[in-house]
């Protein structure tokens, strides 16, 4: 826990908002959650309760308790005493802009307003703020937020870098790996890389080359195993022999000119959508989704322990 | 070990060939290695010796020994008694075609000839075979071959599916996960997905949005952790809440029309090449590459144990 930040307000309680709430509570913070929907409170408490055993297994901070959680339906009341604000309303530009502008009106002037947006630029999000747009930024997490360490920090034109530094320190104190992105682009960095795979995977299914299950298997038993340890660059550097990337670019550089990857996204026809949906449903047929989540969570905890053991954070894959 | 296959010939002893040799030896087979270069024998024995402790740790098959390895410089002699042949000469179409045609002349008529090619189509590779093109196929592995379970099997126009079935059984007996690809395309499946990420990652570095180290960190601390467990489809299915992929496609389908991913590969200018090479060299500065390989190998062994524990192979991510 950082000394200055004690009370966090989470705006919007979908899957991502609830993930943040769980992480903040586990790190010993007091959390106020805002949602327009009164039914959201029950769903939120249920989600936090379900994830809590994983947090206990991963290790709670001193003073951490599921009881430090408050629900509030008035946005102004929810944010006015907050030391840090995490926004997670649905991914619609107009909605996010207006909610953030409203938060900016009511929050303490130095309180950071961080948006979980996947794709909207921070310069856009802060455009309607009249009080202090300098403290508005993107802080984009990954699902499940309570266990995934990466958070991408991106400032907009009006963001003051000093607030980025403060946010970085705060997320580190929440046991996360904050990555500051040097330039705002749609999708930031990780989502763009994921989208590149996603487009190509849709083509492969659309063309009947492989099913969704086979595409998943081709990642899980192959590149996915390595990507948990090394990113795409280090993987190729190690594949290049003694000369590393220098040799690899000489050998495979020319292949970039080959028409391998499809250059556009496929049309999401009803037929393709059905193929993808039924493929995923078949993969999980007879499996309880809650049980699946529990297994995924346990796996992620032990995987991170494994990474610490063989690949200390201070080296190699990014000094976050 | 399968009963019919006892003696394997590996043609070409680069990084991939030596990886196969190590895997086959560890699974109790007798291996003959062919290479035109007499100096290749020393490098090959060194590579197998270095990887052997990892194989001992992962578990050797009965009778497995590093002493069951023979080096041969005459291709005809090397292949004529083989029960299975794995080809790994450099990735040049004309070279591969002629080597495979020569193997086809000398090998026993029912012996499978499997090529490790990353990108060349099996129909092309078998085109010059006059004896029995039906037993020629692609069997594409991943580095390090002695530990990575995935092998992609692809038949060409002339391939008899019965040989694909036999090869599948053989690779399973080598503790691998054979994925039969339904249609031949350049790059098969996993390499296409990797190439999609690779192109986008090069753009991100080229545009100054992130360094190679930051791109790697964005995978390792984010999507990479999940991809070790689930492929892209199951990841999104679980991100879609109770409605799974159905909900997700409704929400994010329209985003496929957004100009996120760059639609072409970047020009590999000298400047970009230098940026990528020096980035990778900085990431590994002061680190011994052999030590890095040892750590990666130990990690991959324990990661696969973890996957077995939480995600038994018989479910979810592809029933290979």
C-alpha cells in the first residue's frame, strides 16, 4: 500500500470493475464501488466472494478484508473523497467521456482518474474535463484483473507525466507490472498484438483450415508455452542461434514480403460467427464455468511463482 | 516407443535437427544423423549432450541412451534401413525438394518421410518423388524440439491419410501432441498466428510506440500467461461472461472493422533491423545464452507439469 492512497473508488462493476475491486481489497485498500444499476451490488459482492479464495492463496496484504467494500449509487458521493479512481463503464466513447468529465467535476483535484478502456485514446477521454485533465489517463488491465499483473499506462495530450509516475508507483504497490506506453494508439500495445492473432485465427477457422479447438491447441502446446516466459522478440532471438536476432532477420526477413498473413480482417458473417460460437461451446461442453475459472486462477498463481523462480522480474522480459 | 519403428534417420543437423535427435534418443530410439558437413557431427553431439540433463529431468524412456546415435555422411546409407525419416535441411524449396526426392529413392517403400519445414507446402515437397510420394508429409515442430509438445502434421495432394495416422501414432509415442492440419497453407497454423503477432510487433517498434523489451513485457505479464493455458478462442470465450463467445462477438465484432492492426508488414529497413537487433541484445546483455537455455528448459518442464495438473490434456484446449 502506498501511504497517500487509502480509499479507492471503482466506477462501473462489470467483469473488469469487479476484478479491480477484488485486487484493491486484497491489497488492503478501502473501496467504494459505483454503479447506476442497484442490482449490481449483489453481483459485485458475489464476484468478489468467488475470487477471494484465489487472493488468499496468492497472499493478502495486511488489513485486507472483503468488508472494506461499500456500494454507492450517487456518482458525486462515490468519488468526492477518493484518493484514486478507476473507471470501467461500458466501452462507448460518448458514455466514457461524459462519465469521466463528471468525475473530474466532483473528485479532489489531485486524484488520479484512470480508465480501463481497451481501445479509446486518453486524449479523447480527457477532452471534456474542465477541472484537471492532467490527472486523466488510461490504465488498461487484463482479465482476470485480480491475478494478471500487466497494466498499460497511457497518457493523453493533456496528461501530466508526474501523474503517470504516481500511478505507476500505485499499481506497483498493488503487485502489478505497470507498462508505460510511449505513444497513444488505438488498442495500446498488448491488445493490438492480441488482435493480430485474433484476425488471423478467424481467417483460419473461416477457411476451414482448423477448428477453434485446433487453433487453441496450436497455441497452447506450442508458442503459448514460450510466450508465458518470453515475448515474441526474445523467443526469436533465442531461435536465431549464437547470432540471435541478427541471424534471424537475415534468414526470415525476406519472408515478411510473402503473402502469409491475411491482410484484412474477415467479414464476420453469421456463418463465421456461428462456427466460432459453437466451436467454443463444444470445447467447454459439460464443463462448469465457475470450476473453469477456479482452475484458471490456481494455474495463474502457480505459473507466476514458476516465472519468479526461473526468470526473476529484474531481468530479460522487461524491467517492470 | 511404437513396436514397428525402432530406427530413425534425421536428415540435417541444425538447431531443429539436433532437437529431434535429442527427443528421439530420449524416447528410446536408435538414431542415425545425416549431414553433408563433416564438422556437423561434433556440433550435434555437443547439442545433444547439453540438452540431455533436461531430458533426464523430464523422464527418459526405457533403453534411452545418448550412445544410440550414429553419424553418416552418405545420404543413401543413412536412410536405407530407417523406419522413420525426419528431414531438416535449410528452408530452400529447391534444396528440400531434391533431398526429399533422393530420400524417396533410397528409403524403404513404407517408411514415412516427414519434413520439418515451416512454410513450404507438402504438395510441393513431394512433387519430385517417383517411388512413393504417398508417405511424404510435413511434420513441423517448435523450438526447443526436445521439450515443445506441438507437431503440426500436414499432408499434400499425394499423401495417403493412412500415413498421417501412422505418423500421428508415432509422434504420440514420442510424448508429443500431433495436430493434423485439415488443409495445406503456407506457414501451417501456429506459424501464421505467430507471424501475425510478429508483423504487428515490428510496426509497434518501428513507430516508436514501445521497445522490443516493452513489447515482450506486454506479452509475458499479460496475454502470454493466459495463452500457456488457453488459446485465443477459449480466452475470449471466458472473457465474454456467462454468454461466452456469443456475447463477445456482439460486443467486439464491430471492432474488426476498425483500422487497428496495421494491414501490411513494415518495410524491414536497416534502421528497423538495427532497432530490433540492438533491442534484443540489450535485453540479454550480460546473460550467458547457455544458462538462458537451461533456465528456459527447466521452466518448460515444470510448466507442462502445471498444465497437466490443472488442465488435463483430455479436455478443453484440444484433444491431441
